[in-house]
């Protein structure tokens, strides 16, 4: 089950800008941002 969370307009805009810069769909951009963030918190030392 996916959480229903509030995302600020500012944060959503940043992801939209990223998606546009990378020429990808918004859902792809959100997936990449989330996966990258999870990697960062699971492996904070970069390993």
C-alpha cells in the first residue's frame, strides 16, 4: 500500500523541473528521487 502524503507545491515543482531537465515522465522522476533518497539514508557513508 502506498502512503497518501501531502507534498508542497514547491517540492512538487522541483521534481517537475528535474523531470523536464532529464526528459522523463513525472512518475519516473519521483521514482528516481525516492530510490536515490533511500540509498542515501540506507548507506549514509556511500558504501
